[in-house]
C-alpha cells in the first residue's frame, strides 16, 4: 500500500506529486527517530507524507528516493532542520497545567532555596519551550508568586529542537489563543499591545530568558548543561518510544543537581519510564526528584 500524499505544485499541474510506499515511510521514520527520538505513529502517516512531498517539491526532487538522498547527504543540516520545523507538534499556551506552577512556587522552590545561600543561582529549564509561553509563564509565576525571588539569581533556560518556534519565542508576540489564561493584571504588567490583535512580552522579560536550540535526544548536547535545579519537560516524551524516553530521562538526570526536580506533562509518568527518580507529591501534582546524594 502507498499513501497518496498530494501536495499540489504551485502551478497546479501536479508536477512533483509522488507516492511514498510503506517501505519508504519506514526508512524515513527510522531516520527521523534516530535524529530526534520522535516516533511517528501510523495515524500520523498522512501528515508526515504530505510534508515530505511538499519539501521534496520545494527542493526540486520528484521522488522519495531523490529527496531522501538529499536529506541524508546535506552536510549543512539545513534540509533536516526545515523538515523538523514542519513535523514537530508545537501546541502550547500560557499557564498550561497551572497547578504545576503553583507547586513550583509553594513547594519546589522553597526546597531548592533551603539548600542554597542568598545570592546563589537557581536554574530552571523549560525543555521543550516551543513558542515560549511555558518559560514566560514560569518567569511570571516566580516573580509574582514567590516571595523569596529577589534573594536569588533566577536563571531561566528555554530550548527546543525547532528553530522556527525559537524565533517566535524570542520575539514574544502572542495572539488571544495563547493568552486565554492570562488575566488583565498580568497583561498590563508584562505585555504591550502589538498591532491590532496581538500582545508582546515586555523587553525586560524577553531578555531575561536564555533561548537556545537543543535536541534532547543528543547526549553530547545535553551534557553541556549541568547544575540545573528544575526541569519542565512537558508534552514532549509522549512523542518518543520507550527507548528514547529512557535515554532522555537519563540525560535530564545528569543535567540536574542532586535533589533537583522534573515536572512532566499530565499524561506522562516517570515511573513508567525510569526508576532513577523519586516521586514526590507536592501540592496538587507529583514531581520527580533526583535523590540527594547518599539518600
Ligand atoms: C507540544 S510542545 C510542548 C511545549 C511545552 N512544553 C508545553 O507543554 O506546552 C512539544 C515541543 O517539543 C519539541 N521537540 C520535539 N522533539 C524534540 C527534541 N528531540 N528535543 C527538543 N525538543 C523537541 C517540538 O519542537 C515542540 O515544540
């Protein structure tokens, strides 16, 4: 069977349309998985095929074989990045799963602070950050809700594999859909109007967050980041399989300080992925903690 993924060429003559066979799809799926850890389900087949055909056409490739060759031999990595940007699922919004932010400020940060001295750095990492709503929500929650925030250097890191969403996160411009959970008071203090409908994060907040590209499935990239106190890794590992999940969790474990915490998305369960972490019920959610040394 071959799924017919038609991407009409701009001149409407159908040139550049081709079918991707099962065998070709599996080749592509394995290649993409090896690079990113993301495992496409069969139900995503039409979505994936359509985007491959679109990219192939843009690069003047008129068969899967021709395009796949280009993808694998492009030493610059540009074509792979373009495809990654088309294939990632970037759904996010401000104050998503807000009970986790409440747990952060009421329980997790005070526990981290108790092991530090005033003036020390507390490092929080939003991985993946998508278009930025998550790291900005974390920053706002910490500034507004955590009374001790001015006693520490709070460093917020934010990374994603997709370069298009990172550019959008840095610009900090959002429409109403993203802002559905943002009250008037927060809008007044942390946003300015942008055009007719959009709102932009104020420059001080935008500049306070360190956005950078990172692939969680790349152990060498992950190894560059150490001494992190808290990681938000929400709604990414659902796209991974058991093997890539376990590896990503092991990398996060290494990036955290002993006693550091991981927040996962509400449908992700650490106990099903790894036994490295200890589950802690803190407020209305379970947070995973890297054990303190000697415990
Ligand atoms: C659904 S969004 C989650 C955003 C945010 N954490 C949230 O929960 O609202 C998933 C993000 O994971 C990113 N992603 C996919 N594979 C990745 C990888 N291997 N390393 C880092 N980010 C990845 C995608 O680009 C996408 O922006």
